[in-house]
């Protein structure tokens, strides 16, 4: 029995050491990527001039979510917690994440830790940077489970994510040379975004309060056994609150539409946010 206890203790110590080493290594790599995000100070302020040329629901949204004359924030750091669906249909696991994004140029870095059990975490890092997309998941930050980067599909998927999550920093949805709005109907509009060689579109649906409540992408690349499959995808926002003079959703749920039904895999809440 004593030998068994010693073996169990040794294995536990190895696991703890591996978890600590993996976390340190992962954080170091994340810091290097974060330093590459363009975090220059904001320049300019929000102006409502010219909004009349936008589709009516977009102009209404920007006037609701922003204040005229406020700073055009260029960088946001959002701290999230929630649940991630690791194994359908009910394998939800808690996660914490830091989501950094820049508005000019469009880029983001999402760094998450998904709890897989006591002392066991899956580290996940998604990013869109310098026009390239990437997704990397590693158990304990050491054993790679999935890694896709540098392909047109992952670039489009990552840029779709940036566009769909832009309501977390509404100044990102102001029209620019790369971001164009087109009308759909009285309560929805399409945003088309081009960064480098990648162009994506998403349909934004606005509620009676003028705010964005749903974002739909007709064909976002979904990884199926290492192959990208175009699949309808939808994000839903909730619990709007005011931060840094902007109205942003405190919570969001994201999922694929499979066999005609929306199947969420992400349920997240912003617990803290910083804008610069």
C-alpha cells in the first residue's frame, strides 16, 4: 500500500509540475502575440455626420451604442467567463478567457483556459493578426490537440469572428474604407469587411431598442476532421450595459446551425473590460 501511495503521489506531483510548466509556456507565447497587436493610442472622436447615408438600422444602432464626440477606442481587453461545449450534446465545461481586439487594423487574440477536470485544462488561442488566422488548442498548454493556421479558410473564419464580435467595441462598426454596410430590410443590414486578401460578410439583426441582438453568417468554415465545411453560424447578444461611454452586450452565445437547428457551443459573459 505504501508503494502505491508513493506512486500516486509521484504521478500527482508530475501532473502539477506539467500543469505549471504548460501554463507558463502558454502565457509566454500569448504575451508575445499580444505585443504584436497594434495598441497605439486612439486618435479622433466619434462623429454622427454622414450617418444619414447608412442603412437606417445601422445609423440608429450607432447613435444608440455610441456618444457623439467620444473617443474612437482602438483597443479593447475583455475578460470573460462562461461555458464551452467540449463534447455535444451536453459536455459543457467552464472556461475563463481574455479577449484582446483592435479596431484599426482589425485584429484579435482570444486566450482561453477550458477546465477539463481537477487540475486539467485545455488551453485555446484563436487569433487574427496581420491578415492571417490561427487556431491552437493544447492540453495543459503542452500537448497539441488542434492547430490550424495560415490557410484562407482559417483567415476567413477568424475575420468572421472579429466582425461578429465587434458589438463588444461598437466603434469597430463605424464605416471605414474596409468596412461597408448595405441594406437588407428595416431591422437588419449586412456588413462586408475586407482585410488584405480576405473578404467576409455578416448579417446584423437589430431589436426594437436599436441594438444588435443577432449576427448571422450563411457559410462560416467549420472544422470537420481537419477539413473546412461551410456551415451557417449565428451569434446572439444579451444583457446590454454601458462601458466607457458605449452600450455593449455583457453576454453572448454562439453556435452552428446544424440540420436547421441552432446548436450553441459558447456561452460567455464579460466580467471586466478595458478600452483604450
